[in-house]
């Protein structure tokens, strides 16, 4: 249940600290005992939950989402079916840029209600800690608007949310011919983000037609000087070498990595940069080649998994589905998958000492599952196996119960 300290790299990803016939005791929101039932002290319990025949795990951690956005992109499905590539849709002013228009048009309150709806759904799939990026404003007013929505949700919602400034997500039409000037502007906005304490991380989309490896490197170096930990969307579609660069700038995570080179994979193993893999995105972009998770683990990398929840390349809140795809498409073993959505995912967003484990002294973030064992979830796909989500010792979601906060998406 607790197991080895720190992030789990390479072969350590097989370590899950499984306890059969366990007891978990919680007081004032914290775990006070977790271990074999036979060794548990006598507790005066106010409330007991009988978990016989059920699996109990740490709350899941989703370390890469684009939670706050306006509109949706169902009209792009027909283009995808005709085989129009994702980056061509973006080049024609659609894709991310169509969500930018919808986000700029939306009032803060609309964005808040919509994000709250998605957040509740994310939690209902067993997630208790997650990350949320901006990146659909692409100007000061609208990037700050998105980040303020995240900040309000951090206060109002039981989930823990790490916030990332992704101002460098695409080149807006007003800077079409001068991406460097746009990046300078985003660096200025980043100072405001820092002053207002609106994000802990900075991210950039390093991709053909968006930002080059060298532009990204310079941008992230400056972000570090301002005191941000950095993340990167790297080698998602074209293999540009963003994985190597991420390790060189000591990014906390490098995300996507479908086209990571052999050199990049070696560097991951030697660095502290966590590989956040997003097989839901590869699936939804209709690609045949998935990230080389096996090579990464064999080269001693730490792998995490995330939904990449967003309105274009991965419209799903279901982290369990990502666990299924990781088993089938990334050929990850069940133990590796559990570490990738708990311990390693927590480390990828700076929550390594707070989330991802059921451990004495930590917040009681726990999921009770309607399944007989831990192998079952990567196996039985497409449905929600959650029975109960406990966040900080309180029941935050129970199967069959309406969350009742907002009902529109
Ligand atoms: O992680 N690649 C860039 N960003 C997102 C997609 C955002 C969108 O299509 O709206 C991603 O895939
Ligand atoms: Fe993303």
C-alpha cells in the first residue's frame, strides 16, 4: 500500500505494495493506519465501510488535462474521418484555434460552470488529484481568465488541482507571422501569472507549425528563471527531438513522446524528467504508432499516464480507459499501470509527497472499486468501476449518486 519511497523508475514500476485483507483507518482526514487487518490496533470507529471482496487503492492522479475551455469540436470528427490531419486542421485556423475563439467569447462564469461539470466527472472515475492547463486564451486577458477559473475551482472543489500556464499552446492569428514576438508576449504574461500566483508550471507545445525545439528551449529556460517548474508537449506528432530537450532543461515532465528518439528515451532514464504518456490521444488521433513505453521502462524511465482531457485530441474524462489503452497499446504491465496513475503521476505534478499512496500521515484520498483485484481494471474496459471516492477522509462520490453541482456541459 505504501512501498518504496520516491518516484518509481524502470523495474521499480513493478512495486505496488499490495496488502491482502487490509485495514485502513482515517482520522481528521488523514490516514492513521494502513496495513494488514491482523496487525491493526483496536480503533473506536464512528463509521466503518465494509470493503470485503473489493479493491481499495489510492485516489488516482491525472497529471495532464486541459480542463478549462469554451465550446466543443464535434464538427471536426467528419474531417478526421476524411483523413484531414490534426495539424492541417490547426493550420486552417481550426483545432486549438477554434477552441481559442470559443474560450475568448466565454464569460468567466460560463467557463467555471463547464469546467466544474467536467471536474465532477473526472472525480467520478476515481481521480482525487489532477493538473489543469490554460492555453485557449493566447492573450493576457483570456489566459488569466482561464487560470482564475482554475484558482476558483481549487478553492471550491474537493479535488486537488495543480495549475499550468500553457500560453504557448498555438500561435494566435494576430501573431501569425511573428511567433518570437508572441513568445516574448507570453513571457511578459508569465510574470503576471507569477505575481498573482496563478500557476506552478509552465508548458509549451513543441511541434511542427507551432514552436520549434530551440524556441521552446529558450522559452522554458526563461520560465525557470522566473521560478516555474517546466513541462512540455514533446514529440506528439512529429519526432522533433523535444524529449531530449526536456531532459536537458530538467523539465519535471515531458508529455506525449510518441515520436521520442532512441537518444531521447535513453536521456529519460538518466534524468529526473517523468514521461507522461497519453495513449487516449494517440487512439483519438487515429494513429497506429503509440509511445514506446516498454523501451522507456527498460531504459529506466519513470512513466506516468494521463487523459490529456481536451476538446480536440482527447475528449474523455475517463482515466480508467487510459489504463486499458496502456495495457493493450503500450503493453504496460498492470503493476506499472497502477504506478503510472498514482505515485509517478503525483510526482509529475509536484504532489509526490502528498498524493498517490495510502500512507500513514497523508491525506485519506482513497478509491473503493467494485472489482475483485488490481488486474481487473486494466482488463474490463469502457465502464466506470468506481464504487466510492474518498477525498481527505470524506466521501466525495458514490456510485449511483448525483453530484448535483451542475448539470450542463
Ligand atoms: O495535448 N497538442 C496540443 N494540445 C492538446 C490538444 C489540444 C486541442 O486539440 O485542443 C494535446 O493534444
Ligand atoms: Fe495536452
